[in-house]
């Protein structure tokens, strides 16, 4: 009894010492974390596991996807950013350039596994050589196909297309099943959806959409034109659902969950959501016109709010989210893609070969980098959506030529 | 006398403080911001008149200005005709008229954003009972929403104007043998002039500042065909994160609104004075 009491006293003393140590990283601070609705479940899973094993407490607040950037901007203007906030990884260069995240270069460089943290995400969170954000979740664009419709159309459900032309053939064949079945589906009124799903085909063919600094567009390249032409043909022939033209994003997942679409490019994280509705789904890499494969490495990056006074505690959480424990027991366990390339094959992924396909793509894919990415490509009023609409439903060559100029101008706007 | 002046000043102080705090100060701040390159965090840098000269080169803005003008004309004509028509219908006390007055005014009790979401749901191809497909209904659905939501409110204002006209004026006209049309055009309209001026000013400023309905219903699409001026200001501030540029456009829009409103009052008030 006496020994136990002594042990308890000793334990309390050590704990107290730990807390007294100036600026201890896990000192029981309460940290606020903001995220968008699309990422909420992952952020909460990280937070719950972290909270269970640490004295710090992470409180997650999620905002609707469309309203989230405005929420962040007004919080920054009022100098009341949360301690931590995640954002769509393509927005990261802009937030880093605007100084919305605190500089974490030194802490990041001291991580033992820093070289295997998803390189394209790390680059997105870098501005003028300094690190401001680290990967939070990874979402890849892949081909999602309906295995039952494949069988019905006389196609082999274990042989997904290896080229984009083959993808179009499969889509046409499935479309011939008739009724309310459509060959394919895409977000034709959604800039973000189109860049996420069409750019990998350009990359797979060796083309580029943006230069390295994100200051010049190359959407007038033959590779981009070929990809647009293929989707345009599918739409004109009726093999793509007529709703593709008006799809602005919100009902995209619903269309795939309906089980009436043969094969469509989309986010890898939707696999579970689609199968939950009883649609047997296969995954394949997005190919180029004549072969090759690539992916858009999307998802969210996370950093420490520049106005936070708890930067040290916040980094304790960030470093933990990238640890083996978090990446395997939180991310891989819920069928997510680990943010570390050295954990691509783990005890959970080996159980589902589709996950190995997805995880293996991270190294082949890209995350485009541009400070003005959101204003140029994702915002519905940006020049990219006008270009996309022209290329798919209007005068294609004129749209790509004029679009390239408008996009470059927007990318360079100070 | 002096005491009266002091107590008078005290009476207006609360209102003056409120107006100063929530109107004059923000207005001056917007003017000040428009002269600077103003990032979200960090120090603003003086850059006048860059935010104003950039307005000329903003193609999206000129398209939006043109669309907003067209929308304003459309809404003002339709909404005024509808509201005035409703007001004339329910002008006189008759059995059951209270029910119709309430029914016409009721949509006003629904918040504008909620009403927009309601229409979005009603017209959705996926879940709506009245699905509209294709591109054309974007502007039409927004106009329908605004008419439904605001006709009753404008009817109420016009109704108070109608009821302020003394009945003996109509009686005298009737004795003199005036037709219904003559009574409407020679008595009702001239005596309603101040009320009409008020309603038209509210409709025009409201339409020039349109945002919610397009933001929620159409997101400015398809192909930027329903992007209003305020949506461009929003884009400058919250997408491009350039608060100075947003402030510059706001100042120009404010000046435009002030000109339109003063012209309107000058024209509509001329003959009543």
C-alpha cells in the first residue's frame, strides 16, 4: 500500500514537473481545429485518438465546403484564426503566401520521417522556401466503375480500361444497355471536379497543365485538347449522362451512388460511400489517351493558425498526426491513403488490393502548385470554368486559346 | 434656449453614436482601404489609385455590371407591376380581403436565404418536385423567387399610400363624371407619388445589390450569366483575398447608387413640391 502511494506521488510529481516545464508541448492545452465538411470525419478521427492519449485536447469544428474559405478569410481579417486549420491542398500556396499559417520549417525538418511525407503536399504548403503546412488527408482521383454493369454489358469486371480511349469504349458499351443507365458522368459545370479528374489524363500522356511556379498555363496544349475532345464526344453521343453538363459538384456523389453510371473518374475516398448503397465498385488508375497512368493528389493540408498563441502544443498534434501510429491506426484502418509514402503498404492495405492500387498512385501523381489556384481554377467565376464550358460544350479550340491567356493572366495577378 | 439645445443633443446622441459606429466609421474605413493594398494579415501598403485603375481591366466586373443593370430593370418593372396590382386588388374592405392581404405578405416572413434554399430544393433535378433542367431557367428562377418573396412587402407599402388618399377626392371625381381610368391616372398615381418613389428606390437599390438569390440558386452560373456586382466584390475579398480591391469596387458601386437614388428622387419629387 505504502509503495503504491509512493508510486502515485512520484507519478503526480513527474506529471507536475512536465507541466511546469516552460512551454511543454503536451501541457493540457485546449486547441481549436477548423476543417471543411468533406474532411470532418478524418479530422475528428485524428482528434479522438490524439485526445485519448494526450493531455492536450483538440476541438474540431467543421464548416460547409463552399463557405469555408470565406470563414477563414474573415477570421484572418479579424486576427482570430483557430490554433489549427486544414484547407484544400490546392489552396495551400495562397494561404502560405498570405501568412495565414505559422512557419513550421524548423520543426518539420527535425522529423525523422520528413523525406517520406507526401512530397507534392509538402511542396503545396511551401512558400519562398519555408514550410507552412503538412498533409492532413490524401484524396486521389481514380476511375470508379460499376462491376455489375460491366458484367451486364459483356465486359470483364476485372479488366478496367488501360487507356482513355478504352475508357470511352467501355462507357459507350455500357450506355447501350439503355434505360436510365449511362456510360459515364462528369462535373461539367464544376472547375474543381474537371481539374481533379481530367488533368491526370494529360499528365499520363506526358503533358503539363501548369508550369512549375504556377505562373503560366498550358491548357492550349494538344494533350489537354485531346482529353477534352474525348469527353465532349461522349457527351454529344449521349454516352455521358445529360446531367453532366449542369453538374456543379453537390450532386456528383449522388449520381454515382445511384448505380446507373458505368465508369467515371472521381475521388478515391468515395469508394466506401458508393459501396454502402450496394453498388459493387472497382478502382483503376486514370489513364492517358494511349496509356500511362496518373492521379491528382488532392486532399487537405493543415497548419498552425498564424495568430495562435499555442504554436508549440499545436505542433505536438501535427507531428503526431504524421506518426506511424496515427497513419496506420487512424488513416489506414478507415481505408484512407496514408500521407507517408513509406507506409503505403501496411497491415490494413494488404487486406484490400484496391487500396494498394490507390496507395501506389501517390508517387505517380501530382498536386498542381499556384498561389492563385482557387481564384483561377476552383472559383466558379474564375477563367478555368469558362474555358472548360467552351471546350466541352462550345467552340473548343477558341475556348482553349482564349482560356490559356485568361488563366495565365489570373495566375500572375498580384 | 441653451438648455434646450443641450437636451436636444442628448436625445439624438444614441442614434448619432449608432449611425457613426455602424455607418460612418465603416464607410470611412472602406474608403481608406480602397487606397491600399490590404492583405488579410500583415501591414497594408499605400497603393492608390491601383485599386481603382484595375476596375477598368476587370472583364468579369463589366459583364457583372451589365447583367446587374438588366436584372434591375427586369425586377423593378415586374415587381412594381405585381405589387401595385396586388395593392389595388386588396385596397377596399371586402369580406375575405384580410386573408388575401396576409397570404400575399406571408412569404416576407421567410428569411431570404432560407427562401432561396427552398427554391433550390423545389427546382432541383435530383430532389425537387418541380425539376427544371437545362441552362435557361437560372435567371427565371431567381426572378420568380424575388417576385414571390418581395411582392407582398411592396404591396403593403403601396397599400398604406393608397389608403392615405382621402375618399372624398374620389367622390368628387365621381360626381364630376370621371371614369375609372381617369380616377386612377389623375388622382391615384399623382397622390401616390412619394410612396411610389420610396418603393422604386428600394427596389432599384435592392436589385443593384443583389447577392443572396444568385449565390444560393445559381452560384453566378451557368457561364457567369448570373454573376451580380456584389458577387464580384465577394470574389475579390474572399477568393482573391484582396480586401483593397473589394473596397475599391464597393466605393464605386456606392457612388453609383447615390447618383441613381438622387436622380430618382429629383424626378419623382419634382411635381409634388
